[in-house]
C-alpha cells in the first residue's frame, strides 16, 4: 500500500505568467496559484509584507526555499528562540499555497495505465476476477487501476502485466 504524503511541499516552480505561478507539488500535481486573487482574498494592505509583491518586478523574483515559495527581496522580522530579531525572506506556507491553488490544464496526470491494462485484459478474454486471481490481487484493485483511481506500484504492475497478462513492461526515462 502506498504511503500517504501528508505534508505538501513544492518541488519545482514552473514558468510564471503574470501574477500566476505554476508549481509542482510533492504529490505529483502541477497547480496554479493566482496571487492577484489570493491577495485580494487576504485583503492585502500597504502594511502587509505581501503588498510589495503587487509590483511585478518584485513578484517575479520568487525562488524556491524550504520547499515553498520565497522572496529574498522582501525581508520580514522574526524573533529567534532567544528573542533576538532575525531578518528572513518572505515565505508562504506550502499548505496554504496548495489550498489556494487549482490544478492546471497541463497538470501532471496519473500514468494512465488503467486503459492499457483493461485493453490487454479484454483482448485476452479475461474478467477482472480472473486477472486478479492470476496476479495475486483483488477484483476491486484491478477495477481501481483500470478506472485510474490509483496507480499501482511497479512491483504490483509487474505482477499484473507479466504474470497475470503474460505481457512485458518497458519503462523509459527520456
């Protein structure tokens, strides 16, 4: 069973279009954050550090630090454990960014293995039950894969394709 990732982290900043940043998160999704809408929702005023980001020259200086969006050009004052003031780059919690984003049209999709497995299964005249029995899985699991509800691990995919279907798997990294 796959381990569920509970902490959202940003792995990559994709091209910036205006005040919208596309990011790839650690769950594999590419999501877009519209900062004009976000700052409007937050009612950002001149007293907020985010206000400086309404200037596109400052906004586009975004970088990736601590697996979140960071602006070194905007410093905020924080107190350390001893109560001393420390200047840090302005950052927004990645969970906040994830929750205030939407999936992009070119978002990373699941590997879409389901239709290929279903096509191979039906061409062999096998039911989901029969494939599950041959591959040591369950009918429910086969159904979930075929309907792109889950992506199987490589180990399970090997069992389904090579043992259950008698086919070969070829994996390429381009």
